[in-house]
């Protein structure tokens, strides 16, 4: 789990946005590397789930004025043992490798909690 620099009490898994012309899988691979320094190669697991949610005021400035709903695409990656992520300091201040129940308690967004539940239902 990653703690954002702002808001500082916001915990999440790796997240990010699509860049122009990028597929959801490409974005997931890129965001994983940008936020943690970890490389997924072809090992990303597509959880075959998307979740739509309204864009909250805290994130409003990241989107065009006409965009009010975001769509998440969920992916997972099995990491052989704990690695020490290299955090992108502008985005995240801290990381923790935690068990499933603690990840659910830490996750700040309902969609992130739902994705964690889905992950453990699929490959737990």
C-alpha cells in the first residue's frame, strides 16, 4: 500500500491515468514502474473488472472540465517476495507491505477496497 503525499492520509495501491493512445494494460505497467520502480513485463494479471466512479473534488484539477466520471481498470502482479519499491517522491511518501485485512483497512477509496477484495477472490 502506498501513502500519497497529498492528501497525506490517503492510502492506495498503485493507481494512475491513461496517457493518450495508451491501453489500460500499458498504463498499468507504466504506472507500476513510475510509482514503485517495479517492472511487470508481461506478468500483469488482468482482473477483468472496471469500476466507474464520480471524480472527487480533491482530484478535480487532473481532469478536463467536461469529465465527471472516471473508469478504473484493475490489474494485479505477483511479486516473488517483498521488494523495496523506489517511490516517486512527488506522489507517495511511504509504502507498506501488508496482509489482506490490513490493506482493506488502509485503502482510502471504496473502489480500491473493492479491487483488493476482487484480487483475493481471484488469486488470493
